[in-house]
C-alpha cells in the first residue's frame, strides 16, 4: 500500500522496502523457531509461551491506540480537501464525481470478489486453524453478529466520544465525514486553522505509528513465534493463500478498467493497454503512484489524446484523493479474516464495513504502506465484527499484494483521466 505519497519527509519512504523485508524475515523466522521449539520442547513451557504472546499483544496494542485519532483526523482533512477540489472548477468536480462512482462500484465488487474467490478456493481448514491458534485472544464482544436494526442505530452516534471509546467505528467515521464537510463551509479564517489542527494531529499519530513500526520485526516475530508454538509451520500455507486471494482481487479490478474505458472513454482496448503499460511497469517496480505520475502524464497526453492541462489537473488529483484498490484489498482482508475465524458477518455488518471502506479510503490515501495497512483495515474489521489479532502477520506478507494495489491504482488513474476528458474516438 505504498502507492501514494506520504506528507512526511522522504527519508522515511526509502526505509519502507527494507522494513518490509525485515518484517517478512521476522515472520518466517518466528514460524520456524516456534515450530522447532514445539517439537523439541520449549524451555519454561507455558510461561515462556505466555510471555511471547504478551510481547506480541503489547506491540499490537501500541498500533491499536492510534486508530481512532488517526482515522478521524485523516477523514476531516481528506473530506475538506475533496470539497475544496470540487469547488475549484467543473473539470475537478467531474473528476471527483467519477472517483465517487468508481469507489462505490469497487466496494460492491470487493465483497463479491472476496466471497467468490473464497468459495472457489477456500482456506485450508488445518492451515487456517493453525494461523488462528497462535493469535492473541480477541477482546470480548468481537465476532458477535449484530441484528440489522442495531446497525441502523449506529450510523449516527448519539455520543461521538463514547463511540470512539467503544470502537463503534462506523458512527465515528460518519461523524468525521459530517465534521469535515461542515468545516469546509466555514470562512477561510476559521477553516484553515481547524483543518491544519487535524492535519497536525494526523501527522503526530503517523509519527507514533512509525515508532511502533520500527519495532515491527520484533512484534511480528513474537506473534509468529506464538503461532509456531501453538500450531507448528502449518500457518505458512495459509499466508501464501491469503497473498494469492488479495492479489487476484486487485488484479480483477485492474482488468475491469479496460472495458470501462473502452465503453465510456471512447478508446480501444489495445490503445489503452499500450498507453498504460509504461506507467504500470513503473508502478510495479516502485510501488508508488507518485513515482508513476510523470509517466502517467506523458502517456495520457501522447497516447490517449488528453490535453496537457487536463492531464495536469486530473492525474495529480487522482493520486491525491483516489485509490480504487483500497476498498477492494481492504475489504478482501476483512472478509478473509472473518473466514479464518469462522465468522459470518450479517448484512448490516457488511454494509457497515463497505461504508467504512469507502470513507476510510479517502482519509488514508496519502499514507505509506505500513501505516495505511493498519489504519485503513482495522476500522473495517471493527465495523464487520472481525478480530484484529492476525493483522500484524498479514502485514508481514503485504509486500506482494501491495504491488497489485499500486498497478491497479495507476491503471484506474489513467482510465479516469480519459473518462473526465473524452477526446474524439480514435479512427477505426
């Protein structure tokens, strides 16, 4: 999920690939060490296993404590930014409207794709049980199915502060959206300092998350060691299966961009594929939509016939506020975790998770991958009633799905640019 720019200094970004590899190595080492200790006999027995689990849970709690202030602040800033963009002109407003339609469509696709893939290629029961067995216990109440009437009542929180304290994430997200739109209507002398305040809060939370992620190799090692101690090496196959399912979901939404732009953008499939390929190569190698932006602008102008002014407006706006694979992958993760724990979310919980995915995607666009993984997926899991305890293990293998996320986002950015400004169809 490192496909979009962080507002923080660039040196942090250069450390992300090495951190990802370190976390992946810690995951593999923990699983192997735990499986070996399970076979050979762990010194200290249960006491040692409990201490390892406690260390992993401590690291997980340190991540969880940032969720509410980070998500709320990001949403307020993101909504205010989108409102400002929509007021800047007809082209920007049209782009924002297309972003919204595609994000809603991607959310519906995400739920269908996740359930379909898991029906066609289900999680291996033994491997899934092995992964869940080593996860720390979920807090009381997580995983319970709520009736649809209860979901309706949570859309507007009677007490936003209580909603934050009780992890009633959908109500909190809805309140943040109203707060952001209301802030955008204030006079500039009031709006600017208010949005700046929440931007500062978000940046502060990101700094804390980066501190916590600096210990990610240790935290993931402790969690994966606990999995290895409880269930041996059997969880590794489930992690590979997870990577494949999420990557296939992102690949599917990417492929859907081709017929979409052919139907509504008045351009042939071959021409769009040829235009998108260079940007996709850059996205694949860098995992960054921002790094792909110069190539996207060049290909939009030279290969898709977009005016330079149109490409210069829509593509940076798309990189800043639009990420079509966000709800696809994030909902896919939540549905996968639900299947891991044998949960069947209710219709209300799925709707809540979908709304959370749409709204959270707005706020987390500018975050680097390790930060955005937890900040964007944890609220969706909470809305769906799904435990968060295996997310750090999934974070460790996020490197590969992240590639497919970024390629999908770059492809969608180019498609949207053609949809916003549609030149005459190419000669047949």
